[in-house]
C-alpha cells in the first residue's frame, strides 16, 4: 500500500495526474482491504490528484483555444524549469540545504502558477464564454469534510462488525459450554 502511495506522489510530482490517480486508487483499495488507518490520508491525496488532473485538462483546453497562450505558457514553463535546474545546482554546490531547497521549489512553483494565472487573465476574452477558464474546484470544503466523516464512520462500522463477530463467537462458546453441563 505504501509503495503505491509513494509511487502516486512521485507521479503527481512528475505531472502525470492520470497515472497518479490510478495508483492512488490502488493504494486506497488495499488500505480498505487491510483496514489500515491511512484511508483518510489517501482519500485526501486522491482528491488532490483529481484536482491536478482537472487542472491539467483545463490547461489543455485553454491551450487548444489559443495558440498564443500556449506559446506564452510554454515559455513560462521553460523559465520555471530553468529556475528549478539552477536551484538544484545550488543545492548540489551545498549553497542551500534540503529544507531551503524544498521551500524555494515551492515558492518557484507558486510564482509560476501565479504568472500562469495572470497570463490567462490577460488572454481571457470576457465576451466569448468558451475562452474563460472554468472553475477548477472539484470538491467544496464542506463536501470534503463530509467525505472524511463518512470514511471515519465506515472504519467505525468495520470495527464494530469485527467486534460483533468476536462477541458472537464468545457467546456461542459460552452457550455450548453451559448447555453441556
């Protein structure tokens, strides 16, 4: 289960949300089968993966609608990749540590996403509905909380079912013992 989860995280990091989603679903399935307590973490990761997949699809849709936007976004992506390579080189030269690298990577990726959003806003045509970006939020926070609650409830039911089976077995043994004598 953990190996599937780690693989899914790596795939998502490599911008392969479809493969990451399938792998995360396998991890979640195994988690439910073995009744592991990690199901909540996995379900949240699956939601993030679905959102990344939606965002990837949305980016592809926008790129199809406007080749210039695609070109500018490609330039932004190249700039991000160059900045990430520079960051890795600084890390290799030990100019920064692992934590600093991770923080700078997150800041660079956030900055790139902000740039992408600004470019999209500049290219957005308010008159034509097809060129506007659709809402990329798949699950509302209230729905997410409900799903988490249902996951917890499911685990409680499974634990009660196991306890009930144990009680039934003990009761059967107790009745069998007392009916003999």
